[in-house]
C-alpha cells in the first residue's frame, strides 16, 4: 500500500565540494524504499553542522557525488518496504536518514530511525529534533551518566544540541551551568539554567571545580578552562573535537572521554516525543528557509551564531 508517488522530485544537490554556491535545486528521480525502509514525503529537513562540513570537503571525499544533503526529516509516510511493521502510509513521522538525502521532496529512511511525530510539535519543530535531541540525550545520560542532584556545565548552551541538553538536564533534576556568548544569558536562563558563564570572560572563581560533568558541544582549541570546571573524579563528554593540555586532566583527576558516534535509535526519539507532548521540552527555531534557499541555511549554520535550530521547509500545509 502506498500514497500516489511521482516519478520525479525537487531536491538540493551538489556535484563538487565547495562553498554554499555549489548547491543546486534539481529535478531527480524519487527514491524507492527497499526492505526495512520507509519512503517519507518530506515536509521539513533540519540543518546540522555536518551538512556544511561535508559539503565543504572538511569530512573528506568518502561521500559519493552527486550528493543530496540533509539527515533530519519530518513528514508523512508515503510507502513502506517489505518487513516494515508499525508504520503505514499517511502516518506523520520524524527521524534521521541513514545516508543523508533529506533536502528533497521525498527521502528514504530506515524504519528503525523513525518515530511518530509529537502531536504538540509542528513539522518544522519535529525536523529540528532528531540528530540534536539524540546527541544531547546520549551525551548526558548514556555516555555522561548524569544523575539527579549532580551539576553539569553545558558549553554551547544556546546551540542546537546545547539548548536541548539544558532542558534535558533540568528535567533529570541536575543543576545546570550554561556557557555561551553574553547575548545568550537571558535565553539560557529561560531554558532552565541555574548559572551562566560568558565564555569570552572565562570561568568565574566560584564555579571552579563545581561540576560533575561537562558537555562540550563546541570543541576547538584552548579547552583547558572546561577541565577547571570539573570536580576531582568528574568527566568531560565532548560531541565536537577539542584540544586540551597534555597531562592537565590527569593532574586534575578528571576524565576526558572520546567523541562517540553511537548508532541512531528511534527509542530515544520516542522519549523526546513524550517530553515534548508533556510540555517539558521545547525546540527553539533559529530560522526557517524554503528548499530553494538551502544555501542560505548552510551559511547561517556556518556562521555559528544560530540560537537553537535551523530548518528547511520543503512542503507547505496540504
């Protein structure tokens, strides 16, 4: 069983790595859902830093060209492949593709990467959630083992992963220290942060050795100040690659974990859906662009100034 599906669709695609100018709106064949897969009629696609990092060539040349960007999607099930149960055409869903392709009118997604769209969320909000929400949950609770009563410092608290991590940590019962640019202090506190650090001004003396866990969503050089925030026995969980002075972590008796790339799980999406529907988690949309302006969405992400998530609207209300 399937909905009426055209042979061709509009998609953003590029045939060479480079700047945002390589992105082209093209007409391409609609993909087919194989066994265990679902064809989604895309309403919206979330934008993540990996989108422009792959496009620019920073991720190397292991991605086959021509390439359709976009990993996070929300939309309506158009067709299901063999051995797919629990999903049927017409269902509103959201999730993450296995091999990109979300910036298009249709995308193929593994059935295990999809969950029912939260009833309290729009398609735009749902498309903003999968990768960032999954990453925040895994880093805090699976990798970081955050528990109620502990203190966590979230670096990059106003970003896509960070703003969700602040809320999830508060929901868990942790004390939250948010780190971001000064302009984001009021916003970070509105998410539930108990304390705020302007990373340009450094770590205040009263917050030195105060955190059980540091979640670093920013990475880069000169990350030693994050180690200073940790109590002895504390741990730093990075989701972006950063550099620390050799030996400082050992001297401070803290652990710096490796960046992990765990397999995506729709079970975590379902937990996030419940939190959204219960009013305990909200997604901030920084900006929204139509499909044909995907280049502008990439440029906004690349500026690293987005508050919350950037989303591409593929389809308007039917």
